[in-house]
C-alpha cells in the first residue's frame, strides 16, 4: 500500500509538470521553430512572415507586438472582420477583458492590421495576406 501511494504521487507530479510550458507569452520564434515544438500544451502563436510570437492560448489579445526584420517591435490589431460584417455594422469597435479593460479594434491604415487590410476603420480578412496562427494539438496522456 505504501508503494502504491508513492506511485500515485509520482504520476500526479509528472502529469502536473506536463502542463507547465517552457515558453511564455511574448516569446519570439521562427515558424520553423514553432512547427518543431512537441510536448507543449496550451500554447498559441501569431505569425507574420517568418516571425512568430506566443500569445494567450485562447487568442484574447486584440493587439500584439511582432518584431519586423530589423527587430523593431510593431503593434498589430488581430481582431478581424469579414467584408459583409463590416458593411452591416456587426463588427465591434472595442472589446472588454475580464478585468474591465477595453481594447479598441479600429484602424486607420492597412499597416495597423495583422491582415494588412483596413476597411471602414476595421481590419478585414485579406486573402493576399492571410493571418497565420498556430496552436498545439493536445492529446491527453493515457495514464491521467
């Protein structure tokens, strides 16, 4: 019985350790590095060109910072609407987080949008410059 308790405790600790990521929000990697990540859970990235930045795994961030080719951090709006939703007024100009903080989703220039397309003050989906985001695919270990 004593050994069984040790085994259960050991398996519990191992399962908890698996949920601790070695990456943190804001980390910058190349697309190749992102695509080679294994055994990491609940991580998500936005990518522009070949540069990816780790974001909240549920994509809460409406504005992110990604460095350009010179290393200068550039802010981009990630909130994106379709043409039809923009025309019909269904896009929200601001979002509120769990703490009551508002983020404004409006743009004035294409360069403010991760999609590189600003239309009627909203970032719009852009077939010529699609937004890349990468997520982990979590498979629960058999012993949990």
